[in-house]
């Protein structure tokens, strides 16, 4: 970003304030994690679902920011030299600044929307236009209102054409963006069911997309759409050019057709496009993240290289390094390029960087580091990136972070704005790895984490997690560790509470946070109604403890119309009100778990507990499945009549058949009850039942009449067989399936 506004000019655009401060503003920011040097930066204190940007003003100030857009007057007063512009809504203010900036330019602006393919089409169009024009485009997948505003602010005096990706999901927002962006050309890449749940009808969904192009004459759309105006682009268009496309798939072909057609329309010579099209590639090579050997994390961004994209990649690396050392390997063709990139690399204060030249061998040695590999397609640096990959595991869990983020945000959407969220990460966060999940949840800004035992909480603290942690089963022998590691124990008996108080007195500790567990019908841990008076009297006389929350568990929250659950909630409300009324400070109350949140939303009290619901397991259609269990075929074998298969000769063939051996067994969580055809897997979308008994490390499945190869992908849990399906076949529940995944099963996180 290279703005050239004075602070006084911006103050006039965004408010009635007439400032005499002529300081140069060259960029805007809203995330302090991405700030390197805040000088000449205008910080917008954005307020979101989980975080309030006003809480990070001090952090921005410490990084050199002196100019702020805020919605709370006087909040920058404690910081010497800080200046603030007070607005009603900081996002609206950023949009107003973007609108002002857009009005300074008169070049063509191509707006791209659609259900799928927006980013791919944008990137490929940018490549085609870039052979003749200076292009300014949306970075990465910035297509929200915020993303569009930031993209517009990238426009500068050298820009010939702008390309902006728009994914706004309401008609009101789309009309607002149209008024700010004022596109001269439009592309709608596709129209599918993605986000259809946000609209009352298919017609409303389509009209929202098209609202972006009201008044735009040149709208390009694929032949799969039936629009009344615009320029239709066929799969068979531009045959002389498109036939050089080296990527498989009709979706790649259509995205390329749209990009080619618009580039030709805007004046790019067809011969130039022919030169470029063989080198276009899927976007998997753009900031693809995967675990590397020696506990390294690899950022594979080997799609293109220029100053702008390198800066984006370095900012992303800085925001996601999570304390690891940061290194970069940059592919260059000569010393002139090397000098050009050194200035930017030094700005980001990496722990080290290296320049990669084609066909020059290097012996890179990294440990516990975050490594950015950045270059263009000509250098084929994806081959270098692959050399850093961790040894392949045939059987692994794939955990979709984007799906988890969606599930959390959807859960928040059904709650009151002030209701807090406690996310359960016990039992290794339902098998997904509690350390990784807790760091992600902390970044999302959840209010509390919940674990079962103190050692689980200690592990999170040792891995840098600072969010408050509720320990639901804190043993008396661990109270010292609770104090040492700032863990908040659940208290469920007078004896246990007295033991905790004795430990706090010995350590001369007061106001230590505790959580009161109430028994309402589960008949597990918890205070009963008859204990409450003694409990209140003890806490009121002991300054060592302070109540943070009161909670209970529902016995059958999965039933939407349970009279027993209604009685539990009523009893909890009565007892928790009695306790709270005896103390002058705020005490949170919570009784709803994942199923309870959706079945008894009206009883959300002050906080809710989200556990397995994060993973989209409980059948709610608005949640997305986040866990897949995958493997591969180790070997294929032909079996003849009367041949035996497996231990105890558990299966005898009646006719000629083919089986596949898959490296997963009961030691990994594939239950023995699933043997003998009781369970199975999916290969090439076909269900393949087990043959014989489940082994400790392997299963055998029937693949007769399927044309397969060794190494073929196997779905144990995923699109065709959900965790619920798998659990029902194993005669158990989803919770047991998830918490039974062995630690030797590799975890892979996608969508981070």
C-alpha cells in the first residue's frame, strides 16, 4: 500500500474535524500482528465478533502508530502524541476512505463475483493483463467489505487496471460495495449452492450477486448461467488459446476462458496470452502450508514473485509463525533481483534468508522454524518445497480449520452478542490435538478453554496459551500446579474446596478464581441443593477464592423436547440465582453444551460450552464436518475360493475376489467390532466392506470389480461416511470414535 494522504485530509473525509496535522499517511492497518513499523500508518480499531480493536491500541502505539480511527472518544489520550478521529463505526469509516480513494482514479475496474472460482479467475486475469498493463488486484482472497476496501486502497497513480474480488453475501452490502467500487466491467464466475442458506430463494441469491453489476454494460458470464444481459463465454471460446491450457478440469477451463475473454476485450494481444497460458497453475501453490521435517512449517508460495506478493507472503508468515524462527528462500534469476528483494526482506527482520538459483544445489538445514519458499513458476521451486515435507503418513486425520471457524461463528450467530464462549479441548481436543486447537481458538478470541485434568492445562500453558482455562476435574494433589500455571479449578464438594483454600493460605494467595459445579440430575460430580448454604458461608468468609462461574451438565441435551432437561435447567437457575445473589460481583452461569446450544438456546445464561460441535459432528445441518480420516491402499491381492483372510482364519473366500490391505487397525481406533463386514471404507466413491477380522495395524476390504492401484486414496471417515455413520456401525457414539484416534495417526491441518 502506498497512499499519499495527509492526516488532515483524511480527517476531513471521515469527520467534521479540521486537523492541522500534516503528517503523511501511506498505509492503513487493523491487525497489530501484521505491523512491522507503524510510522505513517493509520490504525482502524475494528470491532468484530470476538475481538475489539480498541484493545490493541497500545500494541499499535508501541509499534510506531500515532494516528487512529476509533469509535470511543478519548481512548488514545494516555498515549503521548497519539491523534484520533472518532467515528460511529470504524468499518464504515474505512469504506468511506476507500470510496474517496476510488473517486481519484478513472481507469477500468473489473469486479469479480460468483460462488466459486473468483480468486483463480482474478489471479489468471491479472497474469494475462500484466503482460501489457500495470494491474492492481485484490490480495489473496480479500473479498469481504473489509477486503474490498483494503484492495481499493492499493490503487495508485501507476495503476492501469484494477481487479477486485467481491464475495459480499447480502444484497444491501453488495449495493453498498457497488457504490464504493463503481466497477466498469464485471465477471460472474459461477452460480452454485455455496452460501445458499443465507438467502430465501435461488432467485434472491442470484439477484444479490448481480446487484454488484447494476449499470455495468460489459458483464462476462459462463454458458452455465442464463442471464438476460451481458457477454456469454463458452467452453469452446478462444479455441486457439485455450487448447494450450495444461490444467485438467472443466472448472479450470472456464475460469481461464473468462480471464482470456476479458483480457482480449481490454486490449491484450492474443499472442501475449498464448505465451502466458501454458504456465498458469492452480492456486494450491499460493501460500500452501504443510508440516515439514525437523518440526518445521513450510509456506509454499511458488506461484509468482514480485515485490507486492512477497510482502503479502512475509506478512502472512509473520502472523502465523507462532514464535518459530522465520526463514525465507527466494528464487531469483540474477543479482539485480536479489538486491531488489533484500531491502524488503531486511524490513521483516527474518532470522535468515537465502536466494535460490535454478540448478544450483543447496544444503539447507532448519529446525523448529517457519520457512517461506517463494519464487515464480519458471524456477519450479515447488520441487524444492517438496524436499522439506515431513515423511508421508499413509493414514492420517485431516482437520479442516476453515470448517471449525465456520462452526464457531455459526454458533455465535445463534447466541446473544454478550454470551461468552467456552471451548472444550479435553482429551486432546477430541483427538484433534489440543495444543494446535487451543492456539487457533485463542487467535479467534474465545473467552475460555476447558480441560478435564490439570496436566492438560499445564501442557497448554507450556505451549504459550494464555486464555483462561477451566479444569473440570482438578484433583487435590494438583492445586499447587493450578496456582503456578493460572488454571481455574472446578469445585464440586466442600472437602475439595477446603483443601484448595488451605493450599491458597499456604501460598498467601487471595481472590483465586474457581468454578462451582452444581448437581442437577446427572449424579456425577457437583454440589447438591442441601450443600448450598454451607458453600455460600464458606466462600463469603474466605478471601482466598472468588467465584468466576457456576455450571452444570445436561443429561440428554441431544433431545430437543426433554422434560427432564427442562427440570434440570429450572433447578440450575434456582440454585445459581441463590448463590449469585449472595455476592456483589459478576458470576457467569453456563449449562449448555454443543447439542444444548441448538436445542435449548433460550437457556444460554452468560456462557455456553462448545465441544464436539466445533467439528460439525452432531448432525446440525448448519455446521460443517471438520474431520476426515484417510489412508491409502498398501497392497492389492487376488483371493481364490477356499483361501483364508486374516487372524483366526476369520474369512474364507467362496469365490474369486480381490482385496485391498489398508494400514489402519484397532490400535489406530478402527474398532474390532467393524470386522467381518460390519464396517468398511470408501474407495473411488464405492463402499468396500471389511474382510476377516480387524488387525492391530491393518484391515482388509473387498474391492472386487473395482479398477484400483496400490496407493489409491481411502476414505475411512469423510464425505461418504461421517463420524456418526462410522460410530453407528461400531455400535458406539461419535465422542468415543473421536477420542479413540491413536496418537500415532498423523494430524494434518488444512485451511489455516
